[in-house]
C-alpha cells in the first residue's frame, strides 16, 4: 500500500512540475524551448506513473 501511495504522490509531483515549467516558459521567452522540453518530459513521466499506480490499484 505504501508503494502505491509513493507512486501516486510522485506522479502528481511530476504533473505539477510540468505545469510549473510550462508557466515558466510563458514568462521567460529566451529560455522557453528548454522549459517546454522539460515540461513535456515531466508531464509524460507523471502520466506514466499515474497509469502505473492505477494499474496496481486494480
């Protein structure tokens, strides 16, 4: 049970980081490509972890 909780929390942290980086990309046009790249990586990782957590719940 504790492992599932850690995976869920980690997935939400990745999703929140991805959104935060997307906002940072809007505010800093000079570094936007870097922020957008890492934002996408964090969002994909967060969704993958969330999918894994949902798979383990069933």
